[in-house]
């Protein structure tokens, strides 16, 4: 992609557009109910309660077959149907091994949660035409976007 930097979304209008246009979210690194107090569980639960369809993709927890009442998938590529947004709960250094799986699924956008930045992974995804948001919390942004 020639102007790949335009796929790195940092402005409110772009962030709100991604959240507004996304319906089906794959949550990479989601944690099960036994970790309900951690962001990788309560943020996806909030998103589900806000009306998004959640598709759990835990990295650990091999015993988990369902999270938030939805079946678990072990890779993004294994998820049937299209995904609008991949929400990533992984440490920055743990993201590169997931990039081929993200590229195979071809979501419209990828969102690295608050505190998560990986410039190389973001560039690779952006060059493939996938929009990328880094270092933002989906829960905070959905709350900011909501009409008062």
C-alpha cells in the first residue's frame, strides 16, 4: 500500500468511525471468567454489553471452550465469517507472532489496547490495508463516543 500511514488511526473521528462501523470483534488474548477482574476480561464483557458481537481468541487457557457465552477459537483464521475488528490484549513484544494470523483473517481494523504499541506490527498491518489503532482502550473510547 502506497500511503500506508493513513491506515494508522489516531484521531477521534477515525477511532469513532472504526467503533461505529464494527459489529463483530475478535478478542485476541481474552481471559476467561476466572479472571473477571482483569482488563482482558472485563473490557470484552463491557463491549459485549454495549452491543458488539464478541469472538473469544484466548492465547492461554487451553481448558476454556467458551468465554462470555461464546465458543473459543484458537486462531483468528479459524473463525468462520468476517471479523470487523481484532482487539489485541497482548504485550507489545508478543504481537509479531500473531501478525500472520491477523493478515490471514483480513479484518477491517486492529486495535492494540491501552499501553500496547508495536510500530513494526502496526506498519505491516497498515501496509496490508488494515487500519490500526494503538495504545487506546476500547471501553474508554466507546464511553466517549456514546451520546450523552
